């Protein structure tokens, strides 16, 4: 079945969060609907009724037109082009790649082109091979829609991309909180450790933009700035808008940080009271007169210098302390906050708080942190607190 389609590229800007400038564009396939309106060609390219070789031919035509227009423009940033992972399987000669030939035809600086590998399907070995070929030709590699598909993490490990583009649905769910937010923060940490840059797709609201900043994302893309359009704008087109968004972020974040500092101050005061009480025979009922629960203290317990828990868990709930002996004898020496405290003592920096990373408490399902401090020569005090503000 032969289908004739008038396909053409549109370009959606990618914004640098720090500079406020347009750092690049993603080329996206477009077509006209029955009413002459420009619409996405995504449904066309996902159709199972059109032969793959026809879809591949159309894709290359759109790609060639995008690169031609890019070469003729006065824009000096990046152009990002999509290449389906499943179509890579069809490539026979890796020494004659269509995209590379197009770059030669239009004399485009290859360092200004990013190849986005889309979809979760596709032979991983071939993807690794073609990514290496593109890199040898000076192109950068991006993994598109990260977080949508079972094989994405394996693909990142194997290809080691220059850029990770977060899946739009994952990002928008993460902006509303919950486990999706934890996943995006983990991806951000992974990117920082590997030198990879994060692009947040689907930035549609101010809250989306602020969440992207809080994750450390360098680049943003979405309807908050612009739909895909036919032309390339001046790099500074959105600079005032980005400046305003950053100022709003700073104002909101300062309020949160001040609350956090007050929270920490209250916790430290209560910890000092608890420490004094534990240096003698403490009275749980007397301790409960202090606002531990309101301040986020969930429980405390004691360990010896080998990490063995030598006391019950003393849990605080409904303005009362109660004792839980189930973890007596457990060993926590392998937890970072424990051995970090001992390491600090070895360099004469003792009697200070060491804080764990955030984690979700198994018993309460609350987001928590554990604080560790030296109680005396034989005992270490561990305190679990709610991590809403820290």
C-alpha cells in the first residue's frame, strides 16, 4: 500500500535553565489535517498499516529537510533529530549512514547535532554500535523518553549517552510528588555522576519548571515556552520569561529553606534534651512532655561502638512513648551514618550530628532520615525523624 503524505519538520525550542537562552531545537515531524491545520505526524509513524520501509523513507525525508533548513538558518545552537531504535535494526552498512551523509551534503558542523534514540525496542548491540559510529563522526547521543519502557536503564548503561531526556509523563507525574519524584531525583543523581545532562520534556506549568530546577535539570522543553513552530527564534527570545521563573523559584525555595532551618533548630534542641536525659536514668513520661512528635521525631535507640543495637526502639506516637524490643541485637554498622560518625571521631571531629540520606520507613511509610551522634564513650544515639523539611 503506497501512501502519499506531505510531511515537514517543525522545531521546538530547548531552553537552558542557567542562561535563559534557547540552546537548541528538536526537529519534529508535522503534517496537515483535513482542515489544513498543522498536526503531529506521530500517529502516522506509529501506524501498523503502513510498511516499515515507507515510514523509514518518510522519516529520512523529514530529517533531510530539517537539516537543510538548519544549515540555511542563522541559528548557531544545536539541532536534535530523532532516530527510531527499531529502525536501526534495518541498517546494513554502518559506514554509510544516511544522517552522516546528509550532514556532509549540507556542510553542517557535526558537534551541533544531537541524535535522539527513541523507543524502547531495538537490538541493544546494534544501538551501541551505531552510537559509537555517530560519536566517531562528532555527533552527541541522547536517550529519549527515559523512564518509559523496561530497557531504558540498560540502554543508558550500555550507550553512556551525553543527554537523557526524561519521559514527559514520568516528569509530569514526578512534579506532583510521590515515588515518581524520587525516581527523577535518582536519575538526576545518576546523570551528575556520569557527566550526562538532563532535559525535562513536557514542561507546561510554572510548577513543572520549578520542579525541574529542584532536580538539577540543565535544560527544559515544553508548552510553557512554545509548541513546535516552523522557524528558529532569536536565542534570547525567552530570556525575560526564564528570569522571572527563576526569581519565583528562588522566592519559594527561600521560604522552604527557612522552614527547614527552623525545623532543624527545633530538632537539635530536642535532641540535646534527649541526650541529657539519656546520660542518666531517663523517664519516658517526663520526656514526652516535650513536643517531640510535633517536631518530627519518630523514634530513638542506642547502639554500641560495634553497631549492635543495645536498646529497644523508643517510638513516639499520639503524644506517648512506647517501647519496641523487636530490633534488639540488630547491627547497623553497615549504615553510612554509623561508620561516618566513627570516621569523624578518628580525625577529632566528634560529638556532632551525622545525617543519613532520605529513605521511606518500612513501618510507617513515611519519608525519614536518621541522625547519629555520640552519647558517651560506649554508646551512640540514633534518632529517626520525619524528613518533610530536610
